């Protein structure tokens, strides 16, 4: 019998409340923690349109899925929401301009899904930009009250070389649109899940817009403090983000759709982006956790695997993977380096998700070349699948 992650929340609660909420589990939790089955290990890859010609040619999509299946991948994370646009006709946002020009009826996410399902792979579309929008997007111009502000009233942040703004996860208009964007891709393409990442966030310096101020006053009777790192103020804003995730969980639960999250290291995500992915995991608001680890060196990569929240994650009863840089721009690690990182991840019970498709054996294959890397990935993944899954730790997560 699998131990519910909710039972593990008692580690975060005062002792009396913990006993009241979880008394039936108290005597059996240590035994169940030892005997719960190991979660499946994912071997996956993120696929994007930038920089890549992949999304604009149906034959190229079919060929990519075939190659990935042959190389031992079992999960695809194709980008579906980027730069304020989506890769299909949507009621909530404009279509990505290059796709609209090249082949507006292609519907690449549905094409990926059909090709992957024929070969036994899962597809979890990736909502890359989350709550972030280009500063000049139509939705921003039309709904200025949806936009989060700093204390000085400014809104823009330079991200990926362009001015961006963040929509307020507490605003009902933002929530309805965000849930609509996700719901339509789940319904249209019969995907296995959806993924949010480090852009599903409330940047810590934001929250001084009139809408957020009024909500905070109504909830607490106080004005937001001038210090954006005030712990109570941070906690209140984290709760708004958690509430949106909980609403998404309720929307997707009847269909069994997986909710995946791909954040950065816990303390950075918690303190800078107000993402409490440890609590979200324990509260069963997410089903699949992919922690990004793009350290250059193998030594640095191994150090980042030892962050306390990630160590505890092995006991949470869900897939936990490590995001590894396969190649992007001027950075393409050798296959020897990638193999070491993958093996280190496996030793700790984690699967691996590579960023990104073109870094495997495509545009960013590096000097080793496509043929060598394709064969090397196939061999590496055969070894990963053949290795036994380490057992989860006995102890439940401790209070942080």
C-alpha cells in the first residue's frame, strides 16, 4: 500500500494538529515508507521551437519521435506556451507567429502526442512562460489591472533579453485565462500531463499593484510592508500561487492528467520566485518533479543533487527527475560528462530530462557529431533502464 503524501504533511504541522489530522497513520507510517513501491524512472527531453525547425514540419516531428523512442526515451515535454503565444488555435491567446505563417493547421502538440502514443511514450506539454508575458502583449495592454508591480509602480523585468511582465495569480481574470489555456490542450490532444516551470511564479519584488494591495488589506487589515522579503508578506503571496495550483489540480484530477513542475533548486525557488515545491509535492498538488541542475562541472552537479529538499524528495512517492543540459548555444557537454551526470542522478533514484532536443544529436550536437551521440544516448539509456531503482529512504521528511 502506498503511503499518501498528505500523511507526510504532519512533519510541517504543530504536534497537536499533526496528531489530529493523521492519527490513523501514526503507527504504520515508518513501515509503509519502507515498503512503498519505487516510482517509475522517466527518461525525457524538452522539445522547443527555438532555436529549432522541429515544430513546423510534420515529417520532422514524426522522425524526431521515432528517433527518441529508439534511443530509449519514454517521456516528451514539448513546449506549448511561449512568449505569450501558443502552438495551436486558442480561445485565450494568439498563435505563435512562425507557425501561423508556416502551417497554421499543423497542430504540433497533437502530432507529437499521436506519434508518441503509437510508440508507448508519454507526452507532457510544457507551459514554458507560465504567468510571464511580453510587456507589449495585447493581454497586457487590455488588462493593466492584471499586471504585478514593484513598490515603485514599475512592472517590467528583462527575461531572455526582452522586457517581460508577470500576471497576478490571485486575479480571477488571470486564473480563468491560465486554466483555459491548459484545459484546451488537455482536451484537444489527450496528453498525459502538463508541465509548469520556474516561470509559474510570483517574483519576490512584485505584489504592490492596487489589486494585490487591496487583497492583502482585506485579508490582514494591514498594508503590505515596504520590505518585499518580509516573511509574512512572502508567505501570503506564496499562498496565492498555491491557490491557483490547487484550482488547476481540481480541474485536471477527474481526467487523471499529470501535473509536472520543473523548478530550480529549492531555496532559490522559494526565496526568489515564491515557489514552495516541497509543500506542493507533499500536498499532492504535483505528480512529477523535475529539478533543473545545469551546473557546468560534474562536481558542481553532484553537489546540487545533495540539496536537502531534493534528498527528501525520494520519499514522496512520485517520479523525481533531474533536468540536465544536453546542449544549447555554446554549451554542449561531452557524452562522457552527460553519462556521469545521468549515473549520479540514477544512483539517487532520479530519472533524467535533457534540455533540449537539438542538444542531443541536432543543431547543438557539438564536435562529437550526431551519429556518435545518437548511438551513445541509446547505450546510456539501456544501462539506466537495466539498473535497479534505489529504495526510498526510511525516514519521513523533517520540519524545515
